[in-house]
């Protein structure tokens, strides 16, 4: 990333603490093994469904290494996860966006000590795929204005000239397009609509939001619901975490003068080219994605999904367990486990340094 908010003074100490508490790898390098784990207790997390596959991998590895620990993660969606965390019903949240400035100003996080900041860690980076189900077509080239027009409802047929212009030689049917969007408050939706508004403002005139801004098309609950609706429909198109694209058709997105297919590498490239949000606390690593970048090889429809914890918890019971779990997730082993399970992009070493410092500050 091109902006660093945290200094590196505490990194060596933080890495050492993580190594002592939970870092020795097992033979396969996938789990945080301990020779004699002293960790015990139960952690509750809730939130982004995009993280579900990664969370399952993280939890399985961490519980294997720490048999007296139980971790429950409810992939209820980003909005529900933030609300659950706010109300104190979870120890940490998963969210496909960071809390907004106004939300942080309101405070009232029940698990956190009064007037403490939040630690927001960008630990799951994944492209959002534009997925479609069109007989005989596996891939399409789409520019931002065309994607925006499809989801805004102004491009309604698959053989529309705007689609055909970028897909010479592809047989496009004279068939209706059915766009599918999330029905729940979704960080994936907020990232997707932010991209549309930034790159095609003349077509997509709504503000970025986790709630779909208008009626129309087909609505489906959660990532699984969108994928199922696109899979079971005809002429359908939607957006979802790329790890869930499966055998559906996917779009390469125009960036500058080239069409870029989604990949973990292209997702990581746009994150490292983007700055941290200004005015945040030191442990709050919210990232401002540069959706309009024209750098070669970047894929701009990306979600940066956060694991969110208190900077200071009101009760100390689970503090070490929270820190140990987040430390594993941030480690090379944890990031590789997510990449294998979900196709996500491992965070860069420079971002990991900042994340380690933020985790070490939790108390």
C-alpha cells in the first residue's frame, strides 16, 4: 500500500509475541500449531458471507491446534455482522466494508470499553466477479458503462450494441437480461455499487450503499442466494465473491485500454495501489480503494473484507484468544489457507506489518 499509518517500532515485539502464542506451523504449514496449547474458551463472530469459506478454513486449523477452543462464525452478511458486534453479541465481526466515520462517532459498541477505538483489519481480499448464465457463452468483455447500464436496467437485451461492441465474434442472443442483486444489507453490494458510481457516474447515479438502491431485477439473500439465482435462471447476471463463481460465465472488466479478468493477483494489485482512509485511529486500517485506477493488471471490482475487534474490551476474558485467532488469520499460514479454500489474495508483507502492530495493541 502506498500510505503507512503505523510505524514499525512494535513489529518485532509483536511478531515475537505471536510466535510464542500461536505461530509454530504444523507439518503441512496450514495450521497454527502449539506444542502444548494453553488457549481455551469460545469465540463468537458474525458477518460477511464472503468470508465464509475462509473462516471455515481458519477455524478448522485454529481449533485443531488449540483443541480447547471453539470458534463460531455466522455468515449472516456484513450489515447483520456489524449490528451483532455493535450490540455485543459477538467478539468480532466480519464486514466487507469498514465502519463509516459517522458510525464510529456514534460509538456504543457493547463489548468494547467506553470511548475506545476499533481495530479494523483488512484480512480477506477478493475480487468480486460479474457472473452470468448465458447458454454457449463462457466469458464476456464488459466496460464500466455497460456493467452499470445492465444493473441500472437501461441495457435489457444480451445482443445490445454496447455488449456486442466489446465481444466481436460472440453469438449474443436476442434475449432478456435478468440482473440479480443482494436483498440483504451487503458489503459486497456496497463495494460493487461504489465501483459503478466511481467508473460510470453518468449511468449509475446512486450513492454507494450496502442496500440495493431501487426496485427492479431479482433480489436474493446472501452470496449463496445470488449464485443460486444466477445458476438456476436463464439470461441472468449478478455479482458475487469470485470464490463462488464456479462454472458460471464471468466478465473481464475494462481497465484503461485492456480487459482484465479477475484473479487474486489483480485484486491484490489494486489494494496495494490504494491508500488508507484518512483520520482513522492507528489500529483502524480502512482502505480507500482506487476504483478508477488505470494501472496495468489491476482488477477494480474488489472487496476488502475486514475482521473487526475492540481496541480495548470491556471485559478481559477473551482478549488473548481474540488476539491469537486474528494473529493466525494474518499470518502467512492463515492467508495461504484462505487462498486455498476461497481463492482470496494473501495480504502483502507491508500490510501484514501494520496488521500485526494493530493486533498487538488490542487489550
